[in-house]
C-alpha cells in the first residue's frame, strides 16, 4: 500500500499531539504524508469545539472537502476530535461524504477503519484508552509532547472538555517513563507533559504516585535536558509541586495558570473553585520560591453576569499579576454546559469591547517584560529554523520566550547562550555569545 494521508488540526496542544498519534497510525500502516489535502487519498479533520469560532473553522474546512470528494470518489474522509465526539452520527446527515467519525479517546480504533472493516464510527467510552501505547509521528526532533493523562473531571461551567474528552484518567507512570526514555534515545531534549489538569495526575489511579513524584522520575532520565508541563489548575497547584519545580533543575521556570477572571463572583459562577484572593496567594508563593518564574494565563471576558465592576477586577488582576503573556477569549456558548442556563448573557459588542481592552493592556505589559530582558544573556534550546525568517534559527528560553538569532543549522537541538539585543511584542532577537 502506498497511500497518502493528510491530517488537518484545529485547537489546543492536546489536539496537536493527537494528530501526531493519528499520523503515527497511518505511518505504521504504510501510508505516506501528503503535501496537502489536494493530493491525499485519506483525510482526517481533527476538530476542536472549545469555542464557536473553532466549530465554524471546521465547517468551512469540511465544506471545501465536498468538491475534492466529487472529483475523487475514492477519497476517504474522517472527522476526529471534540466536534466528532459531540456531534457523532449527525455529521453523516449534514456531510454525507464523510466516511468515518471517531472521538479523541478512540484514536486506537481508527485502525479498524483503515483496515477496511465495515465501521463508520468509534465514539464509545473506551475506558482502557489510557493504557494503550500508540505510535506517534512527531513533527519536531527537539521537543516532544507526552500525554500523561486524558479527560477532565472539573466541569467548569463554560467548558465542553469533560463532555468530549470524558473522565479524567492517568496513564501508568511506567508507560510514560518508557516513552520519555525512548524520546531521549532518539535525541529529543525537551518533553512537555500534557493533561487538562496535570496537578491531579495519579489521583484516581491505583499507583502510589502524584504529579511531583512523576516529575522527579522524568527529571532523572538521562538525555532529557528540559521538562515542562501544561495545564495546571490553580486550585490544585500544591506547595509540593512548587518545591519540585524549584529543586529539579531541568524543570523550566514557566507555569501556565489560567485565572479566567479577576472577579471571585464570576469565578464562582464558572465553577473554578478558587477565589481571586486564593489564586493571588498561589502566585505570591510561586514568585517567592522561584523569583525568575514566567507566568502566563487564560482569560475569558463577557461570561454571563459579568458586570462592569467584575470586568474591572480582571483588568486589575492583569496589572497586579503582571503576566508574561495571556490567551484571552470572548465567552462562547457551548452545548451541554451549565453556563448556558445562567442569566444575564452579555451582548457581542460588549464582549468585543472588553476583549480589546484586555489585549491592549496586556500588549503593553508583555512588551515591557520583554524589554527588560534586553542585554541579558539567556540559555535557549534551539528548535529549528525561524518560521518568519529562514535566515534565522529559533529557540526558547527556560521561561518559554521565543528567541530568533543568526546561527548554524548544527546548533539545532543544542542549549546555547544568547545575548538579547532587541525585544519585540511576541519574541526576542538575540546573538550567540
Ligand atoms: N484545562 C485547561 C484549564 O483548565 O485551564 C484549559 C482548557 S481549554 C482547552 C483552554 C482555554 O479555553 C480555557 O482555559 C478557557 O480560557 C478557554 N475556554 C474554554 N471554554 C470556553 C468558552 N466556552 N468560551 C471561551 N473560552 C473558553
Ligand atoms: Fe475545561 Fe475546566 Fe477541565 Fe480546563 S479544568 S478542561 S477549563 S473543565
């Protein structure tokens, strides 16, 4: 068989990594990667349903594929990811040219479809999914995503993830460690541990291990030089984890800690289970223990019931916490979620207005923080050629800031010292020292 596959991906790091697993299964079954959807024999759309905008993106992509299928009736099309899980078989009605629909916890079951078995969906609970060892075809050769857990039990009132990715399940530490050991043997230098709430790793498993314990074991693997993780839930970030971050030199000084809102009233309605004061206390401990730590966050504006004074609390939080970077979103109504039933939904214009204010404020803060780094000598891990300028290489500081610089291709995969010459809004420019 010499068929070509193409995987289209939308959404979070979890989806990006899932697409690497989908590509891994195609590769193992003798398929080759196509240049694009136009020259593929089989296409998988790996979808995201976190916000309505992501859903719209999928609709326009699948619409485009209708023409391709008309010209090439042998083309096979599958829909994967969170929209697939949520919409299930209804997708066949709306898009009759789709052949297979499978959810994020059923990537292993894609094999049956590839093998030509007469199946058109894989959407079941698949409770052992977290025990499966799947082949992975990774995009880079320096840093690797590694799933440590699947699903989420937090049920934040705005979020579809618990409905699309199911209950929280941790992978066995032995499986994770052997994956990281293989990555180290293949020459990968950095691992990014993935889960919706990594701090609750191991909580529901029969193994006697928690996230800081897992971090220590991964830290001790020879060859791996940097360890990161994403995402941490603010309620569960523990003193033990903060100490582990401080004591384990390979664990990078960056934490993504989504606050969502600066108003404790809104946090309550979001079912986040912390107040802004409690969140701020954790930030203070983090900064006291690891002064050089970079902190980034997610913000939702225009959540139902968000009054002007609540929004002001978010603005104040951004100024007070002085984040290194943020991802900010307008609240988006999602099917099945509790927030749909809340009173006082906010109009689109107010949401857009608030989003602009948040982004504008943060742009200034991020730039100011980047500017402070000018003249500093920092360690970066070189990842490859810069996407924006093929003349330059790109790498990341321990605090996860992107640095572009002129270097040799042989530097790729190396830890280097660079002097920061110029701060930009979203990156830094430096020179090798
Ligand atoms: N598990 C992570 C956490 O709890 O922070 C992140 C999950 S989600 C993939 C990433 C971000 O999307 C969330 O932190 C939140 O800010 C945003 N998000 C989730 N649902 C949303 C919605 N309905 N409307 C707008 N933003 C949303
Ligand atoms: Fe969604 Fe909350 Fe779970 Fe994050 S913790 S995935 S925001 S339900």
